[in-house]
C-alpha cells in the first residue's frame, strides 16, 4: 500500500525549496541541489530526493546582488502542503542570523 504523503514526517528537498519559493521552477531547485550547493545540517547533498524534516538547518547560496557572506542559513519550521503565496511560504522557515 503506498504511503500517504500527509502522514510522512519528511519531504523531498527539491519540493520543499520550490514550495518555500526559493526558486521559480522545481527544475531550478533540482539543478541547484545536483550542483552540490545545498547543505542539510552541514552535510553536503547532491540528491534532489534528500529527506528534509522540520528542525533541519539548510545552508543555501545567496544570489549575487544579496550577497553579504555568500550564504543564507535557515531552519525548516514546517513541511509544505502546497506552493502557496509568498507570505505563506515564509512561514515554512526561519532565518538563522550570522
């Protein structure tokens, strides 16, 4: 019997990044991950299907215009149920100050 997605305690990294609106297209999320530019709890990953759970800490590259240190560190607050509007997406994570 297939596992119900609502009962899982994890979500695919690429899907979460897309739902949290870090990039416009899910394929862009996959490319960023496969390039090895994302870390989950300080561990590099190149797998789009990596399991992401609430409480995990992500290290992401910043776009060049925003670059202060070149990275953005966030904590996953909750998993996404859909790709909603930006204010809803912002509730999925919290920034960790430098």
